[in-house]
C-alpha cells in the first residue's frame, strides 16, 4: 500500500481580502491533491489563515476593532474563495484555534528542552510587512533614506527583550540536509538561493515579541508572544495531530513521509531554513519537499494596491468560470516561474483549448451518437488507426501522471492537449458523418474509438477542471468509482455497452467566452 500523502499551501495572512496570488497557490495545490487521490493515495490537504502578528494588530486598531474580529471576518473571505474555486482541502486551519495554540506551545517546549532557546535582547531590523527580522548585511537603502529588506519592504530598528532560537547551531545540519536530499527545495533556482544564504552563515533568530500581545503566549514567560513564524509554521503539525494524536501523526507526519509544502518564492527561507531547524530541534520528522512557486503578474506588472491592479479571484471566477480560471492558471504558467495573466489571455486560452478543441470534440461526437444511434453506444471493430489513437491517449495519460508527480501541471496539460489534438485530427480524417451513408459499421467503430478516447481525456484532466470533467463523465455514464487513471486503457467501454447504457443528448461544457467590454 502506498504512503499517505500530505500537502499544504502556505497559510494566508488575512489583513486584507484574498487576491489572485492566493487563488493560484491553492488551485495548484488542489490539483496535486486531487491527482494523488486519483492515484489511490490517502491524502491530507491543508490550507488556512495565519492570523497573529503585528500587522493584524495594527490593521485591527486602524479599523477600531479587536484583532479577533478582524481575523474572523477575513478568514471568512478566504473560506468563501476556496469554496467558490472548488478547493478540496481536508482542513482549513486558523492559527487562532485552541488546538493550534497547544501545538505551538508544545514545539516551543520541545525546542527549549533541547537547549535551543535562550532569553536575550533583540536589537536589529524588522519588517512589519514581512513579519521578519533581517541581518544588517541584507539591508539596502531606498529612496529618502528608507531602509529596505531583501523583499523591498521597509524595515525599522527594533529593540526589545526576546527569546532567541540557536539557529546558528544548525548551519551544518541544514547543509547536510540539502546535500543528502537535493530535491528538498524545489525548483533548483530556489535551492541555490537558500544554499548561498546558509553558507553565508546563520545568526540566532529572535522568536518572541513583547511589543504586542496578539499571538500565541510563550509558555512560562509572561509578556512574550511567539514570533509569528514559529506560530505560523507549526500549523502544518497541528493539522497532523501534534502533539496528542500519535496515530494521526504516524499517518500524515511520519519519518520518511511524503510531505510537500507549496509556498510562494518570497517565503522559501522560512520554510527551508527556519522550519527544518525547528523540527530538528524538536526531534520531529522533516517534510520531503518545499516547492517555491513564482508570482502572478497582471499584464507583466507586479500587483499593487496603490497601482490598482490587484485582481479579485471571485470576480474572475464569476466572469470567466471556475474551471476556465483554474485551467488558465495551471496551463499558462510554468509552475515555479513567474507568470502573467490578463482578461484577454484567459479568454483566448479558454476558447482555444476548452471550447474549440476539447469541448467541441466531445459535443460533436456525443451529439452524433445521440442523434444517429438514438444514444446506443456504437459497436467497436478496431483497425490499426483506431488502436493507434487510443495508444496515443494512453501514452498522454502516462506523461500526465509523471508530470503531476513532478509538480509540473503545465507539462501535464501540454500532454493532454496533444492527445486532444490527435483526437480532432482523427475525427476529421475518419469523417463519421460521411461514413454514415457509405459504411455504417466503420462509422460505429470510429465513434466507439472516439467515445473511449474522450472519456479517457475527461478522466485525465479531472484534477485541473474537476467540475467540467465530472459533468462530462456523468453524461457518458462512468460512475464515480470508475474514474481513476487505472481505467484508461481498460474495459470500461465494453462494460458500459454490456450494461446497456444509453447516451442522452449532451449539454455543451464550455461556452465560448467574450472579452468584457471594459477589457476590450
């Protein structure tokens, strides 16, 4: 039996409503989780909100409300986004929940018991926006003498009593981890950045704050709350049952387990340096992969509230369709690189791939069967050209699976589209509408081949466009238990025919999109 599979997004910081970048990360993670479930894996998929820290306290104060009230409101927006985008998470975690406070205090006590925490005084540069401390060597001068972090965010000189984590003691162990597990950090560009950072030397890390109280209380240290990254990173353990549910931990956070974090490239350091060091200190298993994806750009420009180009994923889903948006984001952007989106690009990709290529293929084939055979499934009599097409589809399914295992959804979709193109070339060459008068038996053989190919294509693409694929498979008579990758190339078509399934006139899946007037 295969190992359980644990996959997480970063938890979103909810001092504002979700934007398209949040949607991109959770859609990509959802596609991988759905794929792994289709492979028969026991999957645990977690996402959620990171609700503590100075930014949340400041935002709440600016609105004249308590941080808890702000957190409740904003978490609701993220939950609504996930529901709208058909995200199949197993848990939506909020770091303000009691079980998460217990988990954070447990890992703190484990690190303290290992001798890795000590009380001191912090003096250094702190970015409120990043909730991060930075070394002097990382700071640059901005306009007007403003000091900037490596992310380009303003930093301020901070002095306060703080607990410290002995990160410097873990430099060699971290480098050994990266050497023994070259795929621990992906893609390679992120790995190289982290290697350079760690090789340059690690300073001990300030892990508590006394200047605000909206956070997890440090056990046994009045007035201190945990630095947000200790608290935030521990969410992954909370969902897996830490510290009290040993059975669940053994299932989803085991030594040598298949655990993947999907995060933005701007927070790779926290996940690939601080997090494994915390886990080593607490004597807990490490994740298998940390994958840092790129940013989404609006027409090639970085999204900014001041520029006014921050896109609302709910609005995009309403305008273009949920599956159309999911398909665009996963096909258009090479996972790991930055990518760009626009209304024109979403419309063009959806119309080209989904409406014109796959949707039209399914609609004209199934409509022809419903009309000319009264929905009776055609009788196969395969010739070499038919067998070749089905082999092309099966080969594409194998490539699709390999690419999804490798966290390369755009590569998987390319393989799927090649099979779609092959089916369209086949139907044009075989012309069943002409065979209807000249060779009805051959017409049925062609239609039977296409029926099996289209069902296989729908099975294949389920992780990307789950609602549309399910609707098509419903129309085609494949029950919920017969939609895994093992079905492709099997006997499902013969079983459908022998069961006497009758195809009803199909409903179009992908209406052609029109560019909204304001974007034309």
